[in-house]
C-alpha cells in the first residue's frame, strides 16, 4: 500500500512538472487580460494636445488610449518615452527627437507608426506589441541595444537607412506582410532568429559587420541579400525556407575575410552560395551525424552544379574535420600539405622541385666525400679540381652544384629506370649514409607515383 502511494505521488509530481510552463502561460494571459480591462475602463481618453514632447508619459505601467494622433517632434534631447498597455487609435509619429531610451510594451497600434530621424542613446525595447498598420523606421540611430521582441506586424515594416551600433533583435516576431531592412548598418550582433515571415523579406544593400542570425526562423516568401555585405558570422541553423535563398548575390567589393556559416539543420537544397567565401562552423551541440549530413549534402550540391572551386574547398575541409575527429593527426598533416587532400594534385611539381633542391644542397656540401667514398659513379668523380676550388668554400659550392644536381637526379629519378644507379653503385657500409641514399630514392618513387597519377587524371 505504501509503495502504491509513493508511485501515485511521483506520478503527480511528474505531470505537474510537464504542464507547469503551460499553466504559467495561461495564468499570465488571464492576468494580462484582466489588467488591460481594468486599466482600460479607468483610463480617460487623451487627445494629441495633452501629449507634448515635454510631458511624455514615463510611468512604467501606465495604460492609456490615444484617440487622436500622437506626435513627438522637434530637436529636444534626452527624453524618456515609456508606454505599456497603451492603444494608439490614430497613429504615432516620432521625428527629429533624441531619447535616452524608448520603451513600448504590450501596446496596440491601430494606425501607421512612423519613427523618423530619432536617436536612442540608451537601451530601448519594444516587447509584445501589435502593429495593425504600416510601420516605418527611417534613419533611426541606435547607439545602444535595441530590442523588438515578440511583436506582431500585420502590415508592411520598413527599416531603411538606419544605423544600429549595438545589439539588435527582432526575435520571436511575426510578420504578416513584406519586410524591408534596406540600406542600413548593423555594426554588432543582429538577431532575427525564431521569426515567422509570411511574405518577402529584403536585406538588400545593407551592411552587417559582426554577426547575423536567422536561426529557427520560418520564411514563407523570398529572402533577398542583393548587394548586401554579409558579416563575419552567419547563422542559418534550422532555418525553414519556401523559396531559394541565394547568397551568391552579396556584395564582395570590400569583403576581405571568410564568412563563418552555420547550416546545421537547414534545408540545404534551398540555399545557394559560392563556398569560396565561406567556411562551415558547427556549435558544440551538433552531433557527428548532423555535421556529416551538412558536409555531404553540400558536396553533392556543388558537384551537381559543377561548382568546382566550392567543391574542392569544402572537400578539403571535410577531410580535415574527419581526420581530426578520428585523431589521425600525422595523416592529416601529410595529406593537407602534400596535395590538400587530393584537391590540388598539381602541388606535386612544387614538392618535386623542393625535394630535389633540398637533397642537391646537401649533396653539394658533401660532394667529394659522397662520390669518392660512398657511391661509385665514375663520371661524376672530380679527380683533378683546381686549387682555388679546394681553397674557397663558396667557389667550391658553386663548382660542385651542377654535378651534385646530376647526382641527385640520377638517384631521385634514374634509380627507378636503372640509369646509372644500381645496387653495385653503393659501396658504403655506413648505415646512416645508406639510409640517406634510400630516402632520396624513396622520395623519387613517391613523387613519380603522384606525377603519373596527375598525368592520368588530366588525360582522363
């Protein structure tokens, strides 16, 4: 009986934890509706003559209904404008005003809203408002954080020719009509995550400097980045797209860095990009399956679209990631610097030249000793060198370099075709010297293998 009682209690606690957030949300909505009803019934209707730039309402929870247009304009500075649970029936217009902060929360706008040439010195916020007509934010200058969170825009939103010097957020907002963020500057983090946009959204001709996040957002129309300067970090994780997102039309005129891009969970078939300007990055929470899926899907896409440069760049990144994931560090270093994971087979010419020069320089320094004591190649032995050669080291190096080059070539390449180098040519019993000769021959074999592979690939 006691055991059954404990099970019932545990089950009740489990159900309570599961539904706690839902209960809190419902209670908050009931509280908000009740508060709005009481405030609305007790507040008097205000006219536009009652609201001037010197008497802007500042009470944090003041609820009012404006029956006439609300206008704030002029060159007066350092004002606060705080409004909560307000209803604007005839519109709101703010122009040529400098605010310390501007806060509007839980308010309803039944007519157009225009904010023109307004400067915000401190953090400003717009939380859970509903805009039932057009909204225009023109030449807005935000010097501190500016947050539009959880708002509903039923008509067109235009944020043009504005500057945001600190953090900007439109997170959890709903847009039912077209949205424009054009010819604007976003100098810090721009957060457009978890939004829903039912029509088109445009970021054309804008400048993003630090980061832009569209993570978990839903776009049912077109998303445009024409002539847009993209930031150092672009987050498109779990973004949902109905139409193609073309990132190849961005502004590359002053782009002098590679853009880190997060594509985990995104619909990659709807994203077009020139990967020569990007690099995939993954959050710590991403699984190896998600990472591999992202790499392989993009590789397939680039191959089918014949984007050779993008394919090679991404393939090299994928090979490096997998080598490091499996802790194959030595193999990764060799494959990376020898031919960039197979994406640059022409590097074999560079390495052949470098290895040839390297061994030639060593052989030049010890030419006399090598040809007379350790290797029997009669026509390369210098029997009667001039006394000047024997006396001056620099002249001796210059004198022996051509011979040392022939000697190295014969071991580097000729040994494979038995051109003057055979087992009888080695007369050394010194293990270190013999290992050195074998290293030269093995390097030659390796270079010839990759050279033939490159030639066959070009012919194929």
